[in-house]
């Protein structure tokens, strides 16, 4: 309990400075664009912003994990296909920037769960399908029922994962190569 409370409290405390840093980096990038800055300056700011975004993702994941462990999930019926479509739309720009073609085969699928956590799960899967992919690759999201079991698949054209690595992916905050 004390570790969970610490993670939740630390995450809340980190949200504001990370959001402030994001804004400062965005302002700096915008300013450099209008001033015609050197490529090295712009590249450094882009790398700093990417690092900041990963920190924000980690903080959000800590908060989600603390919420799950506290048992405060709101179970409701969620249309997974509609949620997948929405999450895919939110990553369309990132996919285009990465040169990844996104597609879907979404059959109508309803599940019982927490909509916020399901959105986070789908966001993580889709983001990883884009991030760990090849230029010109694909990312496909599928929802369907298979023998009365709900199936969600997120597939990409990136490197295949070993069985050992897949087993480790369920550990909180584990990052593969």
C-alpha cells in the first residue's frame, strides 16, 4: 500500500512540471521555426520534447497502475471497436510521420471493463505498433469474436518478438529493445 500511495503521489507531483516543460519546449520550437534556427538546435529541442513525452507517459502509467491496484476501476460495457477507431484516429498523425500505414478490421465487439484503462491499453499497443515498426510498414488493429471470445489484435510489420520477451512484457514498465 505504501508503494502504491508513493507512486500515485509522486505521479501527481510530476504532472505539473512535465506539462510546463512540454509547453516551454513547444514555445521554443515555435520560436525557432520563425527565426530560422540551426538544424542542430531544432533537433535537440525535438529530442528533449520526445524525452519529456516519454516521462509524461510513464507518469500516466504510474497513475493508472496505482488506480488498478487500488481497485477503483469503473466497470461498464465498452464498445471496443468504437474505442479502437477513436484511438487509431488520435495516432494517425504519428503514424504518418513514422511512415506507417494504419488499417483496421473492426467487428462490433462489446466488453465489460474500465473505459479509461481500455483506452490506455489500446493507446499503448497502437503507439508501440507505430514506434517499433519499419519506415513504410503497416499497423493493423482487429476486433472480433472467435468462438464466443472477444479478440483484440494489434499487429505491425516491425521485428518479431521472442517468446522470452513477450513473457516479460506483462511486467510493469518493462521496455524491450
